[in-house]
């Protein structure tokens, strides 16, 4: 009876402690703000501890099955159902809130505060996918605090320094290391709970602050697996509890493995469908709806993965994007993204689809795709350069204006690529309205709209007070640099070109800035051609301009090439699909496939870039090159030597009596 009574008391205490631990965890997670990053923390807005619906069933990494036992469909992480598993789970739930002072201690007491300058032994090595959660309470009186991973309590393998309101710095004392990484410390309230997470990835460490992935990594070294102690130091800071590494993978790592598994499955599917196929079959496959979805969804998700990111493919709007031919073709043939943030483009597009069901077809689909691609890279406001324009709001505003039929014809006729150079305007909505209200009547048509800049903005090196334009904002009396201010104060080449671009975009006409030697010009879409305005050096010497997204990431003249491709959009889309297929055929056949792509759309510059490497493949035979080029060479020869009656169309200027 005494033994039974002790068991009952032990069970009661265990249950009470478990409930307390769960309550603390619930309070910790619900108090954590896991919304999108602010501007200072641009990166992946992974909500890894909330709303993560990615299924992790049967996820295997390095031949280890992390889904033990039978998985519970209501639990993303899964639970083993055996009695031993439940006991282990109870134990881990308690131990995750306490620091292990030795690996052999099984029964621990919870401490309200972690001791500073005291080494705590790790429960296991920090290998890929494993992590440490460090909980604490922030104090604005603290000037500095640190977290150190050590080997045998002496050698510092990883040293993390927090300087509140300033920076987080990470370095190592390993010999010949010489690396130091740092990022800004986020604004934080006094007395607020925080959680800092250290996660080992395959090739580097990742760090999370309150669940948000930080724009900061540190190279992974095998030596870090020797870390066996954790130590804290600092002033006026309270560390409360720590979750030590165990067999549980971090949700971010799990979801990335699942995402990569999806991509690998698409690659295997692609390879199986291309196996043993002739060139004609490959072209037909690329031209089919099934092939289009296979090719473009694989490429889109691969671009996301290559940047170390992932998207929630279980989201209905994301799923619609990656399984719909029209949107995939439009998304993948409307130009590049300056920072390759395809994840952001997908998320913006999905958000637009969620808010506006009409964005799934026609003009609004083109506008939505243009917005997603343009705002995947931050679009600044020229008026206040530190302000960013909201892409989704910009879509809704342009969609409203489109419904009101206030734009010139190029807006309604343009492709998604053209519309990128309308919606990405650096002007606020109010400025765009001002432009339409104040344009001179003689320039209210699509073939003159940009030229109004030379009538509305005077070229002035000094303002009316004698302040030089080179004094920066002082020239404009520190006022926001709006179109109205440019009109009032005047400007030099930069301001004149910016006014022309803004005025064009306000009327739905594509335009953008270009750089020239010692000069700022602009290009705009006039009479279905790109022309240079405020020109000094011509197309040949026109280059890029900061914060502008250029097709194929090439300078201004490539706008003309892309225009040619867009004018036969169906062929360009087919050519691009065949180009992407070439990645999955044997190297010796890549040239033949790329040659077919270049024949279908000669203006697909991406094909020519890939062909350069395909031509130097050792296995490529001369016979295949000759066979691929034969038809093209024959057509060229026929056209070159074809007899023509050059006098047939010439007017007769002599009479029959002339000698």
C-alpha cells in the first residue's frame, strides 16, 4: 500500500508539473509575434512554430526515418503510440524546459532562472536538423549578454553576442577562423519574453529570434559537433529555460526536407517521361498542358529551393499557381527577379488571388503576375526613399483604375512583362493621380506622354535660393521628392527622367530609367516600340540603373530583344520550356534540344546562354551538330542566293522614245 501511495503521489506530481510546463509553453508561443518581418529583417517569414501545416509523414533524411511508430493525423510532428513512447514523451516535455547539468541525471528540478557563467552539459551533439531553444526575459537595462557553445568548458566553438538595440554578433575562437557575422538587434519591449534558437543545417548554422528566421548564418564545421557545454553571461538579463538538442528535428528543417522531396519527385517524373523520347516527342510534350505544368512548376519550385527557401504547397492558392498552365507560362516568361526571391513572388501572387478571385484570368491575371514579380524585390518610394510601396495594395489600386478605363491603350494591350514597368512605379498612388490631373493637354496621348517632362520640369543646376542640385535634399528644401516638387523646383537629368517615367506609368504606359555615362536617361513604350528619352549616348552605351529589374539581368538594349520575344509569346513560352527540358536530357543531346528551342524563338536569349556550355560537352558529336544545323543552313543558303527581280517594284522613270 505504501508503494502504491508513493506511485500515486509521484504520478500526481508528474501530472501537475506537466500541466505547468504546458501552460508555460502555451503562454510562450502565444505571446510570440510570428507575423511578417519588418523592413530591417527582410528574409524568409517562416512561421515555424505556428500555422505550419506541411505534412511530415515518412520524411527521411540520411536514411533515418524520423516518423516513429504510427502517426497521428492531427499532429504534424507525429507520436508513437506504444506505452514506452508515451512515457518518453512525458519525460521529454519536462526535460525540454530544464537545463541538463549532466547527461546521466534523469530526474531534474526546474529552475526559475539559468545561472550565468555556469557551464551546462549538452544532452547530445548538435548535428544537422537539431537545435537549441533558449528562453529568457528581456531587460532594457542590459547592455550586453552572450551565449557560448564550448568544448569541455574551455574552447569557445561558437560565441553569440547580443548588444540590445544595436546588433547580434556571431563568431568563433577556432584556430584560423577569422570570421565574424552580425545583424541588427530587433526592437524589443522591456520585460518581454524572448526565444533564441540555434539550428544546425547541412552546411551552416541558422538562427531564429522569436520564431523568425534571421538574415544571418554561420558556416558549419565538423568541429562544432564536439560542443558539449552551453554557457551564458551578461548583465541585467534573465535566462529562464533551455530546450537541449534531442532526436527532434527543427520544423524549419523538416519542412525544407519535405519540400525538397517534392522537387526530387518532380525531377524523377520528368526524367521518366523523357526517357527514350525523340526530339519531336519532347517538343510535343513541352507544348502540352501536362508538360507545361511539369516543366514550369519544377523550375519554379527549384528556384525557390536553390535560394534556401520553401513555399507552403498545401495552400490552395499556391497549389493553384503551380498546377495552372496559364499562370505558370505567364510567371516564367515575364522576366527575372533582381534578388531571385521567387518565394516572395509566389506569396504575393497567392495573396492577390485570395483577395481578388477576378485576378485569375485576363488583364487582371497579367497585372497580378506583373505585381508579384515586380514587388518580390522591394519597390521604394521616390518621395521618401526609406518608405516601401505595398505590392498587394498597388495591385488593387491599378485594378480599380483599369476598371475605370483611365489608362492609355498600351496598358490594356501589354503582356505581364510590359505591365511590370507600369506597376513598379516609384510614385505613390497620390502622385500618380496628380500626374493624370496635371499633365498638359497636348501630351495626353500614349505617343507623347513621356515627352511632357521637358515642358513641365526645368533643367536647373541651382534652385531659386541658389542651392546646388548636388546638395541633395537641401535643394528641395528637404521636402518629399514628389512629381509635384520636381515640377515646382526643377531638376537635372535624373529628376527629368524620373518625372518622365512617373508620368508614363501614371497613364499605364511602360517606362523605366536607364543609365548612360555621366547621365540618367529613360526608355518608354512608344507606338509598340521601346525608345530612349532624354538621350545622350544611345542604346549602345545605355546600361542598368540601381533598383530596376532588367530582363535576363542584362542592360537596356536587351529590352528590345525581349520585346521581340514577347511579340510572339506562344513561341517564346514553348522555346523556354524546351530550354528547361534540356537540363534533364543527357549532356550529349543538350545542344540538339537547345537548337530546337532557338529555332522556335530566336529571341530567347536564355537559350543562347545555355547553348554556349552545351557546345563544349565532350560527348557531343559533330554529326549531331551538323544534323541540327542543316535545315537552318539550307534555308539561309536558299534565301541568300535566291534570284530576285529587283526592278519589278521600281517605278518606270523613262518613256519608250528615250535613247
